[in-house]
């Protein structure tokens, strides 16, 4: 018999994850802060609830996919939080990109209630969530991971077990730090190319095939060329991730100077009105400066 699963958060990532769980035959109970955004999932067979606690009550696994520490804390804690509704023996899974400090605190709150806990953030964006191509970075007890593995396999293509709680959250921040810096530097290079008079398509094709090339560079540069910024990865979330990365690295005596610079680029774009767009829109304030010049 399939495990019953609760999903907290049906945004860019959570919706795709929930749909793949339903396709795999898992009963899904869902909560989203804005209920209207959750209603389409009911047509696929999910039960939609008014509070995280209600969504969690029948669940064997409770998975959160939320925007930041504050959203995660709100969904898990309090009288209507998922912790209050979780049944004995449930596994709590935090898949949001959040700080290792909050992950470790949440794990302690779970232990107080004799609940099992995994931190399991993912790499991938909207397309990977919809296409069952996510990669899970897991911290926690290895036996608990085996209980959750069938659900992970229904949502993703790989599971990497990293060790103690917090390991997944930390590696995810390192991953996003490297991605954010590359996207910000690509935006600068992109406008440099445009302003210099180089053939843009020729230059980008060379860069994609050369040493700087990566799937990220290829995908982001294409969106910058077309100036199409439908959300695959929401711009302010990268700004948030770079901020979290700097704070965590600082606890180990590491200063992420490049992260600070990249964060300022994403903040500039958010302040310029691109806060509801894909992170590739980070190029637009630089383009605007080019046009003004």
C-alpha cells in the first residue's frame, strides 16, 4: 500500500512534485497559503486543506517546499502547524532551500515529538520538478531515508545521501551560491557583448561550447536573448539563497565576496521591478543602463 503524503507549498516546485506523486499512485494531502493556487491539484486527486496541521494528520510523509526560513517556520510550528498535526511515526521532510541552522532546530522539534526528520532540498527548477528529474540532497538517518525513498523516486532521478541533518541544506546553498554567481557574471558578460558590437549569437555559442559552458549558462543565456522571463527560478529566491550562503559560510570563517556582489545584482533587479520574474531577468537593469548610455 502506498504511503500517504502531505505536501506543504504548491509553488513553482511543489506543484510539480505533488503531481508526480499523484501519478505514481500516492494519496496526496496538500496545503498552500493561497488556497486558490492549490485548487487545480484537486482535479488530479489531491485533498486540499486549510492548514498545515490538517494536511499532515493522515500523512506518513510530510514534505515542505517553501520559499525561506520564515515560510518554513510558519508551516511547521504553531497550533496549526504541521508538527502539531503529525501522527506518531510520521517522517518530516524539509525540501525547501533554507538555512542549516533552522533545519537543525526543526530536527530537534521533531525529535521532541518522537518524529523522524530528513532535510532533503533539491536541485532543478520548474522543468525538472514537472518532469520527475529532481536530485535530492539528503541529510538525516539512513534508515529514515529508506522509508522515504519510494516518494523521492517518484519525484526525482537521484538521491544523494550526505550524512547528518543539515548536510543537504548546506550543500544546496553551496550549489546555489555557484549558480547565482555564474548567472550574475553571465548578465554582466552578456551586456558587455551587446555593448561592444560583437556578434551576440556567435559569442554566446563560443562561450557555451568553451570552458565557461554549462547547462545553466546555455539555458539562462537563451532566456536573456529572448527576454522571456517566465519563472523557472524566481529571482528574489536566488537573492535570498546568496544571502543565506554568505551567513553559513561565515560560521566556518569563509567570506563569500563573489556571493555578496552577485546578491547586489539580484537585489538591483528586484528593486527595478523584476521581483516576480525568472532569475535570468537579472540582466535587465544592466541593459537599461546600456540603453541610457
